[in-house]
C-alpha cells in the first residue's frame, strides 16, 4: 500500500454536491469581491475561534504584513520571529520597514517558548510572531507575559486547541492561511486576520482595501488583499467539518505515537494542547536516508526546513550573531511523514511498518 504525504481531496468527496452549490450561488449572485459570502465566513470563522473579529484577506503572507502594520510596526522597529518556520513568517516583516530578529525553538515541540523569545528581545522589539508550527500550539500567554504584543502565525493550526483556547484567539492578533493543503483549505489562495480588538480590526479592514474605507477617501498606503467570494463560499461549506477533520488528525498522531516510540523521536504537544497535526514531523539522526527508504516503499515523506530561514541568502542582513541550537537540531533531524484528515488506521500501520523495516537505525 502506498501512502501519500498529503491527501487534501479525499475529505472533500462527500461535500462535492454542496461545494458545487456554493460555487453556483456565487455565480448567480454576480458579486465576487467583499460580498455576503465573505461577510458570512468572517462571522462564522470568528465564532468558531471564539474571537470577536475576523477579516478575510488574499493570503496568509499578506495577512502577517497587514497585521504587523495594524500593530503600528514600521521602520526602526524589530519583530522577533522563529527561524525554524516557513519562509513567509519572516518574509512578511521587511515590507513593513521593520527588522526580523530570529529566535530559537524547542526542538521537541518545534515551537518558540517564552525563554527563546526573551533571549531575542531588545528595546526596539515591537511585536513577536509566535508560529503554531505543524499544528502544535505555541505558549502565547507565557510569551505575552513578557510585555510585547504577540502575533500568532496560525497558518498550520486550524482545528488545534489549547488549555487557553483555539489558536487565533490567544494573542493580540492572529493570521491564517487557507492555502489548499492547510487543515482548512480553499480552492486557491486565501487568508484571514483575527483579533478581539475592534480598533485593530478596523485598521486591518482599511489596509486590506487600498488604505480606504470607501474607495473614495484614502487614509494610508494599503494593499489590494481581499478574500474573494468564491473562496469564502468554499470555506463556509468545509468549516462545519473542521473539528471532525481535526480529531482525525489528532487520532492519527496518537496512533503514530503509540507505535513509533523508540524508532524515531516523536513530536511533543505543548502542555495543555491537542494539536490537529497539519504535518506529523518526527526526528531521526539520518532523516534523508529514512526518507529515501520510505520512498522505496511508496511512503511519502519530506524534510521541510533543512535550511533555517536565517541561513537563506535574502535574510543574510538579518542573520543573528548568536547560535540557535534548537533550530539547528530541528532543521537537521526533522522528517514529515504522511498526515491528513483521511489517513486511515491501515495507512498509519503501513507507514509504521515501513519505518520499522527501513534499515536506518535510530542509534
């Protein structure tokens, strides 16, 4: 049995008729930008997360830039961000005029901690980006206690939960991506920004629409960054199923954890959290050899961030002079194995057997 790394289409099978109906509804209405579907999705997404405000934008990367701008981040400021993350978490900072300052992660959870963030703070720090990496939930409340606003990058964490609430409702402001492979995925690009702060939300709405509230009077240089009606309609169909899909991801993670102990180093959920694993990322002394062995048995596997963000050439001007040992460990040893909302017990068992049979000792 071959097992793909991702399977974003199988969970949508039972929803095809409803998805077609939603698309036709938008076509019949003839309104494609900032219409009733976006407004309804924003209300429904806010209610799901337990937050007062949700604003749809064009994608998860612009969501971060706009959220930082809404926080007042600009030239001369610093934004603390982990280096072990997707490129966009840091890429979104320089367009504000601010400087990314890279912090370390805990290699067991692969998330930032209050201690790793504190080590990177300076008097110029204006915000911290806490990435809920791979669906795990960063300790936002502990980081906020350091006295700096926290922007949650929740792109990979839709459906996860923590003792303090859902990602997207933990910090000062939060951002999401609805890229098709995400836990809640659109049929193209899409994103959202969430907050409990009405003034921040209004600032976001102005920035996403060219710096204007009415397309007549302009109060800032903003962005053309809007979630479109078709994507909102598609997301509305899927949202009622997100908890079911999240539970399936979490259950698959539990099955992996029970069977893989001793074969690989397992990802550790942060205390009090129940991750809806976007990716199930294990660690191994020789991850690329293991990946090759799994590929030979039809098992999808991949290393995502072998080169940390601060070591990528465009980030050279911002590279820290200090070491990031947790980042180096996670980058060198991590390997994503199959995970999806449709991953069956039989598929998990097939992956486990392939790892057990691979002639790549864990030392």
